[in-house]
C-alpha cells in the first residue's frame, strides 16, 4: 500500500526515533508499504519517520544511481542491486574526505542542495529478519545511508546547509509545509489549510 510521505515541517521528522523490538507487530506490512511508497515516488531511500512512523528503520535501493555514466563500471556494479533494510542502525564511524553531493529528499520536494559528508562509514544494524550486521560503505552508498540515518536521528539534509542557504530556502520550505507545491506522489502536509 502506498503511504503518504510526510512533508517538511511535520514534528515527526524532528523526532529521534525509537528502536524496534524483535517481533514488532506488522513490521512486514510496514516494510512492504515503505518499498512501494519509495518506488512510487522514485526515491533511492526512505525512512520510517517519512511515513509518519517514529521508528529506527530505513531502506535503501541505490540501483537508479547505477545508470550514471560519469561513474566507473566498478561503482555502477556496486550501486546496481544494492537493496537493504536497516533496523536499529547505529553509525559507528565516519571517516575520509568530506565531499559535496547534490542531495534531495522526498519530504522536501523540489529542493536540492550540495551537502558535505564524509566518504566512508561503518554501521551496525539488524535486517528485516533481525540478523545483526556490521558493514563499511563508501561513496554514494555511504551517502544514501547517511542521509537516511539522519532521518531516524531527527536530522534533515537542510540542517547541514550554511545559515545563508537556510535563509534563502526559508520561503520555499514554508510553502512545502503548507502544501503549496506540486508533487506526483501522495504527501501529508502539516500546515496545509483545510478546504484547499
């Protein structure tokens, strides 16, 4: 089932999310809904708070990035078919050079900005079967995982911008929270006037 994506300004996007206990009811249903919602919105990642659920859960599928001709064939191979569920994730380490990449977010449509992040991360998490993993990712995969991980910490990519950039975006962000934007996927706007 396609779920509405929560827009910028909703308090759920600012919550530090709760861990998911083993045996959490309807987890499979939630995951199915999140995958369907993410693909419908043409995203490469989606976190539970983005569908209004303040849990430490996000999913990633970097396959759409594999078509980028500027990437090496090794990078394309790495991105193609990288599809994972991250539950109760914790970034253990972020290392390497900081590099800028133009990021966007399904909760903040039509806003894209360069965000600097470290190149390599080590993250521990459990998958949808509650099997424990500790893995190291770099490049674009690390970037997508960092972006989604920020969501479960109550952080948005716009928080990482300079004060000047934030001021310049303020009006656009307010319009998003009021629903004054056209999107081709279902959204829930926190400050939308009733009857519009």
